[in-house]
C-alpha cells in the first residue's frame, strides 16, 4: 500500500460518516464507563474517498474520568476490499472543558495494517502510522465542531468541520442528521471532501441501541485522480448505507 492509501483509511470516530446513536449509559454517574458495538457498511468511505466494499467494523472503548481509550477494526469484503486490506486502530483522548459550552479533545491514534507488517512497526508507514488530533465542540444549536489531525508518520494535515442535530421521534426512536466538510494536505497531494448522513436509532433497552442510516460523500477532482490508481471506475459522489448495534455499561 502507498502512503496515501494509508492516510485516507478510517479512524475510530471520524471514519465513516454514519451517525451513531447515543446509548443511555448506566455508568454515566460513575468514574468508569465502557461501550462496545459493531457496524456493517455497504461501502468503506473515509474522508470522502471509497476504499472498499461492504465492511464489518467492531469497536470497544472505555472512559475513566476525562480519559477515553479504545480499539476499532475493519474487515472488508469484495474486490476493492483487497486493495484496502484490514485495519486495527488503537486510540486515546483526553477531554477538558474551556467553558460551559466549549470543550476540547486532544487525542492520538495508531493505525495498524496487519498485511503490512508487525504491530507498532512504522518505518515507511507500511504497517502503521501515528496521528495526533485536537477537536473543539460547541454545546449550541447544530452542535458545531472543528477538528485538526496531523499524521506524524506521513506528515499529512487534515482539517474537518461538522454539524449535527438529533430529532426525537418518540421515547425510543430518534432521527440523527449530520454534515461534514474537510480538506487533506500532504506531501505532494491535497483534496477536499464533504458528506452528509441521516440515521434512525432505536433504544432496545436502557443501555443498548441500534441504528440504520444512509450517507452521501462528495470529493474533489484530486481525490478522484488518486482513486484511479486503486480502481478503474472512481466516483465523484458516493452513497452508502450502514447499520449497527451498540451497548454501554
């Protein structure tokens, strides 16, 4: 895999534009909470670019006070999934509030590609890369957020902004909407992307929920030029679907 291929693979939270449904957490009043879940998507899309066909993506994370850490994985199916390979992400972040309405998350993610080599082997970026991030979110209408990512191994910068809104449909069901715009700037490449998502979530119990959702991604011509090197029929717009279940304790 090239360095650019590794750059645009998915991370735990930003990965896919599918809106995840928040799970009522029975441990919310305690210092430690754990969440886990699994998603299935009809297309593996990250930062506006399709990398694979249908993929299964499980995850697990824990929060201790302001510190969150976890693991996320993706295994794809189909012809284009061969180019993407498997992925395992290990991540950690620390949250702190600047005010009653503004909070910041500082994080680091290690992207590991098992087909490329051993765990924590980063020489050349074939088996993995490290990315640091800083994200600011605002507790106001449309929940705007701005995040910056820098891949230390690939020396590539990503800036992303997003908004979202949840509409309760009844006591157990909600409609969650989101939109994202971003740009990627690396050594010898750059492109822009945008996306939108809509998901319907249903609370199965006090600590378990499920969702189904639809997503749209748009990308610039530069992203298409890169995609041609992986697949002969790139698309400047992508529509894909997702479903998943998650639980918190």
